[in-house]
C-alpha cells in the first residue's frame, strides 16, 4: 500500500501511554472502591441520548458545546455530564428503584469546546448522588465530605480542604438585609473573592448599588471563619431574624456534627460562607474542595444538595445530594506538576523467559502454574537474543524475571531474578509460586500522589 | 413546571437495572483480571476519532452503520470497533511502545444499525491483541485459547468449545486441488456447514462449478475431526504436496502442543477445518468459541492471527494475534435464557439502621468503623418508620443489618441480623467488624453463570 494516513487523534482528547494509563486506572479504582464502601452502586447510561432529553434544561454555553447530530430520523447528543442522564434514569425507573437510590458513575462525557490548556473535549467525571423520594436525611450531606476525604487520602494527597456552606443560610442572610432581589448578583460577586480580593468585591458591590452599611454587613459576614464551633458562634451572634437563615444554620450544624461522628478531621474541612456552586440548582449544603498548595487549580471536587433532581421529566419530588470529581482534569493537573508516582508500565509481576525455543513449552507451563496461584505472568516466547528478552523485562519494568534454560529444565529449577535489586538465585520450580508471592508481599507500595 | 418530557432512551441501547449492572460489572472484571493475568495492559482510546482514520479501511455495511458527523470543520466518527483504534495507536506510538505490545480494551463501540432482536447500537467489546514487531512467536497463538478457557471457566460456564483452525492450511489444501482462485468462495460456503448441512454445501459447491472429485475431496477434508492427534494424523495421510499446507499444519501442531503445555483440556478445544473467520484479514490461526447447548448463539468469542495490524498507517510490519468477546451480546444471551445467578442489588455488605434520629450519629460512627476494616456499609439515616428501613434492607438484598437503638447505644452493643437466615444476636460494638468479616468469609459465592 502506497498512501499512508498519518495516525493521530483529535485535539482535546486525552489518550494515555501504558504507564500513565496504569496510574489513571488505579485512581479510578480507588474512587470506585470508596464510593462502593459507602453503599453506592454503579450505573452505566448510554453515551448517546435523544437531544430532547439531554437538552431539556441545558442552554447557553453548554448547548453550543454539545456534540449533536442526526442519524436516521433521530436527533442525538453525546452526554455532556452525568447528572442529566441520572435524572432521566431515575424519572424513567422511579417505580422500580429503591430509595434512597445511591448511584455512582465514572464515565466519559463530551463537550466540543475550543481546546485550550487544561480543557478537554472528552473527559471522565466520577459522580455520586443519593436520591431520596420526598425526603432525605441531612446525614447524607455529611457522608459526602467523608467520601471526598477518603478518596483524596487514599490517593496519597495530604493537604486539601473541603469547603462547606449552606445556600439557605446565605439566602436568609441576604433576605434579612432586604437584599433578596440582589442575592443572585451578590453571590456571583462574593464567589470571586479569592480571585479578585476583598477590595474589588467592595467595588463590585458598590456598582450593584448596595449601601455602605449593607456592603460592610456582607463583607463581615463573608469574613467569618475559623473552627466550625467558632463560625457557628459568630453566626449566632449576628442574631439574624429570618426563618431561612435559621433553617440553614441548623442544617449546617447538624451536618458538621455528623461529619465529626464520621471522623472527618477539622484539619480537612472548613465552613466557607463565600462558596455558592452556581446559582439555580443547589438549594442546601454545597461543597468545594481545594488544594491550598495549588490555589489556581480551583475546586477539584464539588457538589451539593438539590430539591428536585428530575423536574423536567416527572412531578415526583426527588431531592438529592451529590458530588462530581473531574477526574481527567485532576489527573492532568497532577501530571503537569509531576506529582504522580510511577506504577511501572504493566501490572505484570513475573516475566518467564525461556532461553531458547526448546524451553518455550516448559516456560508456558510454569507461567500457567504461577497464574493459578493468582500471579500475573507474561511469557516471552518469541525467539530473539536473550539480551533483548531481558531488555523487554527492563523496559516494561516487570519486577521479577524467571529464566529457564536447558539446565533448569533438567533440574526442575528456575533462576529467579529480582530486577530492582539486580540479584538472582536458583529456586526449585515447586517453590516458585510461594517465593514470588512472598517477595510481592514484601515489596513496598507507594501512594499514587507524591508527597509535596 | 407543567410540560414534562417522557424519560426514555434510544432503542438498541442497553441500560441495566442495578441488579443486572452488578452481574455485568463482575463479568467485565473477570475478563479484565484474566487478561491482566496473562500480561495485558489496558488501553483507553477516545470514543471519537477522525473519519479519515477510522474509515481508512472500512467500507460497505460498516460504513453505512457508523455514527458520523461534523463539528466545526472536523469530520468525526464514533468508533465501531476497537481494532482500528488499536492499529492507529500502535502506528502512532510505534517508537515509544515496547514490543510485543499486549493490550486489552473493554469498551463501548457504536453501530447505528437497524435495531433488531439481539443487536445493539452501543455495545461492549472486550478485546486483547498481542502485537509484535516484525515477528511474533506462535506460543502467543496458544495463549489465546487458554485465556478464553480461563474467562469462561471463571464465569461458571462448563460446556463450551474453542474451535481452532489455520488459514494457511486451508489455503494450501485448496491450492493443492488447483482451486486457488475459488478458495474464497469455497470457504464462504464451507463456513455455513453447521447452518445449512453437508448436502446443501454439496449443492452450493456444484453451483460454483466444482468437479465431483473435488467436491468429495473438499467434503472429506472438512469432515476430518476427532482428537487433535487424530486430526493431525488424518491430515498427514492426505499427503498434500503444498508448502503453505505444510507450513499451516506445522504451525497448528506447534500451537496445539503449546496449548497442552498451558493445561488446556482436550474437552474444551477442537480442531475445526471448517471455520475461517472472514476472509481478508486473518492469515494464520483462527478461533471461534461455541456453547454446544445453544448452537444458534454462534461464536461468543472469535479472533485470529494477522500479518499486518496497521498497514493503512505505517509501512512497519506489525503481526498480531487477538480475540474479541462481544460482551453486551453475550450478557444478553445469558440473560434471555435465565442463566445468570443473582448477585443481589448492591455490593453493600452491611446496612446500619439507627432506630430513631437520636442514634444517627452513633450509627454513622459504627458505619465508618466497619469501613475502615474494608467492609462496604450503608447507613439508613432518613427518619422513617423502622419497618420501612428494614424493607429497604430487604429490597436491596443487603445480607447483614446492624440495628442500633437507645438500649444498644447505652450498652455499646448492636443487634446484628443475618437477613438470609432471619436470625439475630447482640454483639458488642468492639466485636462487630471481626464478626461481620467472619460471616462474609463463610458466605457461599455462586458463579455468575448458572449450571445447565
């Protein structure tokens, strides 16, 4: 064939080499295991849905980014998040599902936005949601930050902080100042405090037409910080006479108390009256998660409580609380800062090398014996120079090599080489599996994220 | 909101309820583990690729079925298999990869065909391929059926048979009869033997213009069967004087010998001179896997050896051998015959139920203690009637329920209920984790596929 097509992928699509794929998979596994440890079960919705369904709510920027097309007489979209498919699923199967419905989904979503640094057109989201029927305990709001804590801790991240707030508390506070109408605008400005600074927030609030006394009230409200106990006592001192405020405050107190019961250390969460998580969806607890060493990463895991998951598809009231980890983006940020520990290039533990073609079948047999003991084994059976077979073991970073020559076949032994230590010794074939298992057991394992 | 959109998915897309999703996930996990136990590493390619890349080879039916569209100035396709993306990937990264490259990918592919019984537009394929650079040992051809055997055995399937053949042997045989030109047509007819019967094959071969003696030679060749030893001795008795035939026979003998070294029992494979696996791609060993109890399922796992993985993208010779399991279809066939054992509705082991709101925080704490011991726990914290909390445990089929009332909090105990046995006993909170772990350890586990 003369004409060759240049092999390449679309920009904005992440495709990993094997050694990075291993790390990514391990992260995905830790997230999935953490979700399951809290009672979530996996849901796998189609990548393609009817546009009528996916776009029931979307609009503006999201709609422009969507991969949408026709096939036959169907108007189709690739999913742009995992929340809309969840809403559709729960509404569709509400009579078969058991509530509270705790589902997780770790899957790719698609947004055809202009590719730029750190933005992807295909990326993994790792979502959990707990959906109640009519009512849902606030204890679930407390479980969420504990799940976040478990995940990031298991990934090896030491310094991160989960920010928590309550939308009712905010709404009530602004109502009490007579600023109910401006709340949305105020929240949007406040949300930028960390980016633009308090003085610019003051200017923006002036532009909005707020009185000086109100601005001062807003700014001192937002400045409330410290331990949760301290924050609650300051909030109570404000003596805000507003039912929504009281409801939000009580909810936040209950959630924080439950978080403490769940063992979440105060070092890893903080009440932050400035965070809001968008303005039209969340109605109660909201979360953002920051890595203080890298403030420009923004939130790496966010979510909150909402009143009504599926109002576009059903009249049934389905309150819920959930979070999403932008896994592809988080992986990319860690990789960029060289914060990922290597896991090698394969999950294979042992490479069996026959010295010549004469030992191939015996090598295959030994490989199979190791596999039956739960060990992951590769056998290098192509007949090339021994040196090149060893080069494969080195390049693939396989920790143990089993060498089998004429002599070993005769004496029913093998040469077992520990690649990292560069040591080798002769082992009877009958003792090989327990020996390898012991060595594996003794091998130190590093967390995914490097200490920093 | 007045107008509701009817929640639904596109036809031809499989979406599973939680109890089936659990089974599907477990199947996927067994396949992935089996692939990894043989040294394969995962590759995750984008769902969307440039049409120019994906359609380099495709044509005819495949091209008509593809989900293809434009976004901006890009002409895009959703992948319709995992082989073309692999070819693109290996060609693109050939200088960074270590060969032989053993990759697996278990992922969704898309074909917008007319939906019909047992056909899906979005379905999982579970592929492995071993790609060599320039040369690749026949021992890898022997590993493939052993991997198939491991997977189906671990799934609990007892009666299945891996059919193996060699394309060179066939090509050489037909050449020796002077039928080189008609080989493609003959193979297409022979391939249908099991469906249409020998007499109809004879008629078709007559239509093709074959002489009676040739037809008899073809039919007696195809009728060769029995143990591999028996087949080889019959093939040798044919005294075919053709280099390709000899090469194919020698290869098949080497592969079968290596399969035996790998411990594959003769009960689960058979040399079948009738199978061909399509006509233009495979060049050596070919495989199909049948479940004799369900002949109309056709092959549930197929593949073979090819000369050149990526000829559309590179001049480099990349021989390989691989197989694909049509996982969605296989799952659907098993489900239809009611051959799937239930795994319950969740992976959760324990549900902790606080009797009232007063015990919620203590329940959360106990849940967290169990989790730290590796147990999957759900806490029912919404304040509804106790009866309804128990109903949740029943509906979700959670095997153990931990009940915590005022009395238990005071005495630092819990009531541990074994749901299947309908027994319960009081356990000190400090002994709960080891007790649950022991119970889990003693619980019998069923294979995924029921005995039949």
